[in-house]
C-alpha cells in the first residue's frame, strides 16, 4: 500500500496468516470511504432532493454511485496527504486533556 508505512514488525507478524493483513486493508479502505462521506455529507441532501423532484431513479443511482467513488478517493487523499493529522492536531488544540499534557511535557 503506497503512502502507508506499516508499524515495525507488522508485516512479519501478520503476513504469515494473511487473514489479518487482508482485514487491515479492508478497514483502511473503509476509513477512506467514511472520511470521504463525512467530508461530502451535504451532497446526500442534494442527491435526495434531485431524486424526489425528478423521479428519475436510474439517474439518481448513477449520481449516487459517482458520489461514492469520489468520496472514496477524497478520503484516500485526505489520509495520504496528511490532512487527517492536521485535523487531529486542530482537535487536540482545543482538547483540555491535551492542553494539560502539553503543559506538563513542555511541548
């Protein structure tokens, strides 16, 4: 998987069984998709409104399928470009627990 660095010893430990590594990839792809859907969640209302107003089921499903594909690749970009790390860092800036830990560690 390009762009993701496995933890030390991960491939050696899990590649022999194969199943756990396959499920890891599945959950990573699921995280990409969920992130993309979360970033573009307002589009579902537009698609639903279009579907109700036009009553064209085939075109609505095509638009929804395109949205799913775009959401997956947007989520993948979000993870591989490091945007998720900066998003977590912004969340940590306002988290009271993290503020106190950074004061203790002088970060």
